[in-house]
C-alpha cells in the first residue's frame, strides 16, 4: 500500500496555509486540513483523464493546456 503522510511540521504548515490562503472558502480549507491529518492513499488516486470521462466532461484541448 502506498500512502503519503506528513510530518508534524508539514501538517502544521498545511493547516496554517489552508487557514491563511482560503479564509473565504471553508470547504477548501477543510480539504487541506484533512490531507494534513490523514495523508494521501496513493493506491486510491485516480487520473484526471479518468475522472473527466467519468463525469462526462469534454476531452482536453491540448492548445489550452497551461504549462
């Protein structure tokens, strides 16, 4: 199982950044705080292309990609 976890210092930095950068968006701040606490299970991550197809979004336009 691949799992990305954060040290206590990294968790603190993520929480502080979430509160500082997203004061008007508590949902986004919650996501970052949850990532800090729980880490990321890399075995359950999905590719953006798979999510786009699943959601019925149009195919990516290569010309509009931002580098």
